[in-house]
């Protein structure tokens, strides 16, 4: 299969689950984003009828709020991505951008989350960390101020993510997006009341430590996501991801956990509603 071909639809899940993190306005490489109505129809057909769409820069955040307003299947999260914050700070635009994000949060109850925000030490070097830290702290405060779910991006920054959360105080609901730590880090996040969201990475051959983290995470703290159009699960790694591929990841998760697929689906659906402030 070429990178331009879309993977076939998997077998539907026995119970519905939510894709709690995707970027439906984006596409991989030079491809075009799939029309939103098609994405939602395809995902509903395999047991993924609801989606949390994440906008992590100003254009994406505006798109997220507009889409969630127009489609009952969607709710939105908005924030400035960890890698966006240093660029905005260097341009002298971080404060203004942050004000617009807060206005979007306040604009609609369809905005369920402040995120994704956090720290990324892989793509941003030491010179950008001060801006990342300031932005992360501000987003934590915003989530608490407006009683929204905090959605955290954490790449190669586990210790500092926990330190800043401890210093600022936990929001009432926090999701570790695309969880990437080991079992010890999973326990530390759960101790702080976080939900851990697992993506297609849990299917990757070299992700043994991640599967160990999934195995020790309490059933009532597990979520699933695509991070579409990225992180497509095996055997379609490298292709464009979309919510209709969630069943591949959920089946792999059930195998790791040694639990019934239907039981896991029902837990994920209930957990997602708890994590994002109720049904929609």
C-alpha cells in the first residue's frame, strides 16, 4: 500500500468509544485533509461516533470551535502547542495569542478542553523552555479558571511536566495525551488523578515499555485516541490516520490487558465522558 492510499476500515467495535484526540483539519505530508462529514460518517460506522477535536495553534483553535459548533459528534479543545509557544514568544505575540485562546474557551460550552499544551523537549531546545514553561503554567491556570479539562502534550519532559503540575496545582480533570511513559510514570500520573490516553503507538513493535504502562493503568483511567492524522497503528504505520482506525488500537489494548473487548470499550466510553465533563 502506498502512503497515499487510505487503509481499509477495520471490523467495527462491539460498543462505541470516543476518539478523544485528533486534528481533523490536518493531513500528513502533502495530502489534503479528508472532508469532515466523511470522517465522521466513517468513524461512526465502526463504533466511533464521537470525537474530541484539538486545535493547538490559533487557526486550528478557531477551526475546532467552528467545527464543534456545527457538528453534534464533536467537542473541541483549544490551546497553544508546546512547540508553538516559543515561536510566538520570539515574535512578541504570545500574550495576545493566549488572550485569543481564552476568548475561544469562553465562547462556547462545546469547548470542553484546554489543550493540547505542555512541554516538548524533543522539537524545542533549551532556549525555548522558558516560553514553554510559562505557556504551560498559563494553560493550567486557564483550565482551572474555566473548569475545563487540561490536555497535556509531554515529549521527553516527564519530570518537568509533573513538577509544574505539582507547583501550579492539578485541574479537576487532566488527560495525558498520547501517553509515552513507562509503568512508573503511569503510576505517578494516576496518583495525581490523570487519565492516560493511548494512541496507535501502543501497537508499535518497539513500544514494550508503553504496553507495560498500559498494563498497570487502572481500567477506569484508560482512554484511547488517534492523534490523527499521525501515529497510525500497525499494520498501517506511515499511512494517514483517522478516527475510523481506532478499533485496531482498542483491540491491541484489550490484548495487552487480557480483558474482554466489550468490557474495555464500555470502560473507555465511560472514562471519556468523565474526563471531558459529561456526554455530548
